[in-house]
């Protein structure tokens, strides 16, 4: 009963569904439900061992403070916020581009969280013009159905004079038709648009031979974001480990100023230190960095 109560308590506190637990354990939802109700007649020991392992992993997963770190305003985030604000207030088309993992996505997600009138779309390789406008259509309270033309007109009507901002992350995945229709939304609705992505986004906006001048000429502000500065890494590491005693220098050296690598490195090194009942040291950071594909 103690183990059953522990699982029920964990599920309630963490908001984990019975289906999610059963999937993690590799057993059916019906079997787990029967075990929780003390009516399972099969191999109870096997279920109990699986549940114990699940609870231990969940407790360990939430033990490391990096999982609950609050947003840190790095120099990268500050630059993204500046461009987003210009687009938002002045109704401009803006472009923010930089290498993978520097923290662009983290910044735009935080900007959208702080500004509820922002529509944030995270594009991927499957985003056609129709997929993009179906997403915008739904985000504006409609059904995401119809022809591209009809959805485009609906989106423009909803956004006209609203002062809202559309942010498209990983915008380098958008085909030219989607980018051109976004330009028309900008022209007809007068709202700001921020395109965020890899450096090739700029080439996509210009065209191979500069043939997309009508689109690129609408860009009112553009900025390239670089990697983290040493002061950024220091602040970020101290937010996770207030008593880190200068170990941030090892993190900065090992992460090459890349936010994604830094986050992975923090998690892995803190876990290694925890497993070995040690404090995180520069040596642990360097050894852990060898485990990552950088």
C-alpha cells in the first residue's frame, strides 16, 4: 500500500497521467490500474520493481536545480528582445539570425510569455504556406480550415489595427510563398513580424540572385546574434548554482559560448557530481564535456 500511495502522490503532484506512467513502465493502463486498486492477480513483484524504478527516476530528475531555472537575460536575449520590441511597437518586419543553439528560441519564447498579444509560431521542415496560415488561423480563434486565400483574408481581418506581433521561429524552414504571404499580411494588416532563424534565413529572404527584393526591402531591422559572452555564462551558471565558486569559467570554455551546449553540460555535470556525492568542479565539467557531441 505504501508503494501504491507513493505512486498516486507522485502522479498528483507532478500531473502525470495513468497512461503516461503505464507507457513509461511498458505495461498496459488496465494492468497498472488493477495494481493500484490492489486487484491485480499477475506478477505483482515485477510491477512493484518497475514502479520503484519509475519513482526513483522521477525524484532524481527533479532534484537537479537546472530543471527549474528561471529565464536569464543574457546579451543574446537582450538583442532578441530589442529587435522584437521594435517590430512590436513600430509594426516593422524584423530578422534575427544566428548559429544554432545560441539562445534565440529561449528568448522569443520568453518574449511571447511576457507579451500575451504575441503570436509565436515554431516552424519546421513540414511548414508549407497553407500549414503556416492554418496555424495562424487557429491562433486567432478560428478553425484553421479553408483555402489559403480565405485563411489569409481572415487573418488579415483579425489582425488589422491590432498592434500585435507575429514571431516565426526557425523561419529558414518557410518556403518563399509562405514568406511572401507574410509580407502581404504586414502590408495589409499593419502588424509587426519577426523572423528568427539560422544565417541562411537572410539568403532565403534575398533569393539566390536577389530576385526577392520586394520581400527583403520590407525588412526594417535585422541583427545577427552571437554566442554567449563570459559574463552571460557567469550569470547563468550562478543562477543554477549560487555557490559555484568560479566554476563558470570551465563551463564557458567547454560550451564555446553556446547556450544549448551550456544547458546540457550543466545538467550532465550536476548529475555526475550528484551520483558521485561530490561538488561540481572544473575537472568534472571538463570530463562531462567529453560525453557531449559538440
